[in-house]
C-alpha cells in the first residue's frame, strides 16, 4: 500500500471531499470577498463608513449564526442544514452583483454572514463526527491549511487576471458553492452521512447561558474584550485597507491582491515552525508578541508609500496573527471548567463582533482623518488589548491560588 492510499484511508471520503471543496471554494471566494469594499465603492455612491457597515453586518450576524447552526444541526441533522447554507451562500454572492440598493446589499451581507457561520459550524461538527478522536486535531489543522491554501493563490491570481472584485468573481464564487453543494449532496447520500440528528451528545450552547457566564466570570469577560479589540484590528485590515490602497497607491487593487496572497502564504509557510518555536514561551507572552507584531504591521501600513513596504508590513502583521489565534483558544481552554468548554468557546466567538466594528470604525476614521490616522488608531487598539489580557491573566492566577474550581465573580475585588 503506497503513501497515497494510506493517506486516503486515514479519513472518511466525505472528510476528504470537504477538504478539497474548501480549497476550491476559498480560491474563488478570495478573488471576490476581500475586494467587496472596492467593488461597492466602484458600483455604488456609498462612502467608506457605509460600506464598512454593510460588510461588517455579515460577521455580526455570523456571531449569532454560529450558535444557531450548532443547535439546529443537532435537531434536524447536519446534511440538510449544511447544504441549505451552501445554497444560501451562492444566493448571497450572486446578490452582490444584481443590486446596488443599500438595503438589499445590507440584507445580502447579513444572509452571507448567517449562512457562512452555519456552514462553518456544521462542517466542523461533521468532520468531528466522521473522524476518530485521536485524529481530530490533525483534521482541523488540515482544514485551516486548506483555507489558507485557497487564500494564498486566489487574491493574487484574481488581481493579475484583472477580475478581482468584479461581478464575474462574485458569480464565480456562487457557482463554486453550487458545484460543491451538489458534490457533497451526492457523497453524503452515498455514504449515509448526516442524515439523522446528532443525538444531543454535544453541549448545547445558548446565548442566554453565554451571557450568564460572561457576567459571572470576569476573567473570561476580560479575555473576550481583548479578543474583540484584536479582531477589530484584523477586520479593519481586511476591509478598509483595500479602499485606502485603491485611492492612494498606484495599482492599489493589484497590490491588495498581492498582500492578501502574501498573508495566506506566510501562514502556510511559517505557521508550523513558528508555533513550535514559541511553545517554549507562556501563552501570555505569545499574545503580547502577537499583538505587538499586529500593531507594528499597522504602523507599517501608516507610513508606507511603496509596494515593498506594504508587503513587508503585511508579513509582520501576519506573524502576529499566527501567534494570536492558537494562544487565544488555548487561554480559553485553560480557564474553562471541564463541563463548560462548549459554553466558554461560544462566549469567545463574541469577539467576532470586532469584524463588524473594524470595517465600520475604520471607515469612519478613514473618511474623517485619512488612512495613516486609521492605521495608527488600530495599532493603539492592538496594544490596548494587552491591558485586558494582562488583567485577566492576573485574576486567573489569583483564582487558582484561592480556589482552582471556582470562577472569579464579577463582583470580586481585583485585590
């Protein structure tokens, strides 16, 4: 048996299809979605703040959609809801092309955010259902790799073909989701996957419960606030940066495509070695380094005027992103009581609010004060997040000394 056969038999065929489909969809999606701000600025009379609000409404809706997707898939079955979410995604991407009405664009963005959060939650749950526990970490790592593989090629390819952010690429993404949904429907039916409800084995994550936990555990609340600030910085980078480059840099659309591809390639090449190298340091030190690198990247954007400097700043920014993502998850896992991990991870997803605040606030600052001011404000937010993480870390250490099994009350003294 050769290595290819061994690799194929290591996972369920539907898991392999989900991986391949992720690369395919992300390749086309990365030609369209990162350029949505540019597309709307060219095809509508909307300003940066309005465009930021429309784009940010998608992640804001997705914050709620992730919880609903998990609950609904447990009740109605993974396959039906996952396929429905993919059809809605195709509809949403096509909708960006057929209308320029602000309210329809806003509704379209909300639909895309909800459907994307449904699909993301359910596809990960389905992969977990079909994979042995000892192999799940590798599966989710491969999924993250597949996402970045698509994003490392798509933006640059779209930019240099001259189609990035055009109506054609949004239609192409819609078609990709339809093809992927059809292939997945056939495979799921053939292997009898996702037909029944999940059976309630996983903890049900409800918004009301998450609010109670956030109001009671101040350590978790502080970590979530720090996460909101960092995601705000990342959300601004992925939306309003493109508008700034388009307006102020020669061939700015092509440059943005290159920068998005550099972002994906940096993750592909450096995630594994950088993660292994930083394991010798504490989680908080990794967060500090990541936040400072993101801030340095934003400062680099503020003072760059040529392609090379923008690309260098993006590499620095991405290094920070690589350090922060696993450290945030590990910190939440560390403070979560064993029977409440689902709720704590659900609470952490509240930080996705930053993907609304970043484009909206970034657009406001860009309109009023210009790009350099916007980048410097975002750099300050990245640094400010460390105050919340640092205070949360101090309270967690005190909690461990006082009573390892009890959360810190929101009314407790910080001592």
